C-alpha cells in the first residue's frame, strides 16, 4: 500500500529539524532527499552485515533469482534511517523510537538506483504516563527513480513536548 498524498496536505511552518511533539499532524506527507545507491556500497555493506552471494558477488548474483546484484534489505532500511536523520528527525525533541510495527522489502534495490524517502504522519498521541512527551506514528517509504516503492516501514517515534513558556 503506497502513501497517498492528500489533495490539501497539512503544512507546518516549523522546520522538521526544529519540531516538538505538537508540531506533527496526522495526514501530513513529507518528502525526503534522494540517495544514489552504488555497487561498491552494496558489496561493502553485504560483506560486513549480510554476506549472501547476491549481495556481495556480482557474478554469482547473475545466477540468483534476482539476476544481478541487489542491496541487502537491511542496507535499504539503513538508507531510510539516513534520510530520516538528515532531513526529518528533530534536533530539539527526538527521543528515539520504541521500534517498528511493520517492515516490508517490496522490490530489489540495484546499483544505480536513486532512492528517495516519503513519510506520512499516521497519528499522534500524548503519553498518558509521561505528559512531557508524545508518540508520533509514521509510515515511511523508500521509492526508486521510477516511483516504485522498494521498502515500507510503520513505527512509532517519541518526541518531547514543547516546554512551557
């Protein structure tokens, strides 16, 4: 299921990196930067963390079900995290994440692909036990240069509430 872009999306005047919990609204869609994927990075990541032949050996990968070298799904998730950290995660209020509820690798990522991130705010909820913070549930997608979703993640993030004036 792809993130639907609303006809009239919510637009906050607060820059993403400076947001507090109160600055997020369900339905908001955020476009992130692009990330070019190289063969060298795929192989390096694969050798280090996921040394399956279709991640580390271009010749062996040709004989695999994928017909060529592909990035590890864990590398794809790491790219999404990099795009989030660079363009979205608040420097003033982020308190991390308790984890993902869903993670799907939808299509192979190949050398030369250019990925871009898209986030949709699904819901926000102030913490009942710790009212100085709130939870923001996000749907995160990585799309390739053809606009095809290659990965989808749904999870929660914790943000500090804006301090009292």
